[in-house]
């Protein structure tokens, strides 16, 4: 990892107590960055661009650095075994819930969205041909319909 970052090998041991600590920090950073992207969508002014479309672009990896999604699922699996790692995963879930609440105040629909979102992303990782932004948007519109359509 140090070589990939063009740093001396000793740099990693200076800042991190182990390779595991370094890996955990890298995974957490990816999830924190993507949580911030979703939070920014929630806070963005309504400029006529449907936020579901913007989220679909994130889901399809168009606006997200490569490898982030895989890193986030790795962190989730790590958090299953290590509860102290769950803070970043909680922030992720809270960001998703805030996004859903921009479309609905129904707690069941918010919960459905937050849980379905991760499932959609995981299935996208497993597919030989990952879903497109258009396909993700179609699913997001089903999970979070326009308020008038309920």
C-alpha cells in the first residue's frame, strides 16, 4: 500500500499500528466520503434536478470513485465482526434515511428504502453487467415515488 501511495514503507507503520488498522482506515474513509455525497444531495437546493437521478448516478458509479462501493461492503462485513467499526455504517444509514425523508414521512417507506438501497448496490456488484443509472433511477422512483403519487 505504501508503494501505491508513493510513500516509504515506514510511513504506514508510523501512522498505523498494523496493516489491519490501515485497511480499516481506508475502508472507513471511502464510506465517510460517500456518506458525505449523499448528505450533500439532501442539502442541495431544489434546482429542478431530481435528486433520485443524482443518487442513481452515484449508485452506478458515475460520480463515485472506482472501488468505493466494494470498500464500503468490506467495511460493513468488518463491522459485523467488530461493533466498534459501526459508527461509519451508522452515518451511511442515517444519510440514506435523510435522503428518503426528502420524499416521504412514512417510517416504513424510509426503512424499506435504506435496506433496499444496499441490496441494490450489492446485487449490482454481483452482476456481470452492473445496472445503469437509468435502471437504478427506475428502482429509486419505485421505492420513493413522487409525494403526489404516494
